[in-house]
C-alpha cells in the first residue's frame, strides 16, 4: 500500500471550526512539507507583548544583522541597547534565539551551495547565456565538515615529549655568559 499523503493538518493547521486543514502539505508554498500558506508556522516571538520588540526579533532572525533588523522594525539603531530593552530578560532570550535562527539559515544556505550547488549561466553570446552549469563550493563543504566533526577535521599540530609527556625546553643565551639550564 502507498504511504498516506501528508496534509497541512498533520502539521497543526486548522480550519476556523478547529478541524484539521485538509490541504496538501506545503500547498501554496515553495516547501514540500509543512503547513499550507493559510496556516503558517507560528512566530517563536508571539509571546513578546511589545510589537516593536517582536518585529525586531523577527527581522533579526531572518537577517542576522542588528542594524538591518532595526530598520525593518522601524526603530532607532540604539533602541535595542537602551536600559529598558537590555533589562528585559524575555527580550534578551529572544535575541539569543533570533541569532541562533539566523545562524541556522546561514548554515542551510552554506549546505545548499556546498552539496546541491548553484546554477550559473555559461556560454554567453551577445548578452544571452547559452546554458548553465552547476557549481559546488568545496570551501563551504570543508567548513561544514569542520563544524560538524571538529575532532576529525580541525587543523591541529600536537607535539609531545618522550612517552607522550610534556616537551622539555632548554634555553641558552650565549650573550648572558651562563651555562644552559635544564628545566624538568
């Protein structure tokens, strides 16, 4: 038997009467799975009562840029650094979460470019591309591997002394007229 197709209701989308939404998952969106466009994912910042703080956090989570987030939220660049906003622990937790969300977006994009590649136009003739070629980023792939498995892929040099112990250092400076000193 075939697998049952997911619907928006499987991801929490509901009609006004509370019954599950029957539209196909991702209907009207560019996603294959998840809620339909009429039942988007709730904002993780809905609990923030102040509308400007909520707008700032939403913009920060999408852009990862605090200056740009203040522009989008329609506030002064210094507002998030005022005493009132800095002492709001709920808002500060939101800032931390928004920064993590923005970093996740960057990581998704890096992975897409490294693994799926990007289509670039090639074979230009009189200003028109003759075709496309898929390009991948080895550099991004290296960074993703280093982040995912630092013990295996990090760059490191380890030096040890005899039997894995610490290195001994002998310092001799002929200018000072002293004999070398053994440190142990």
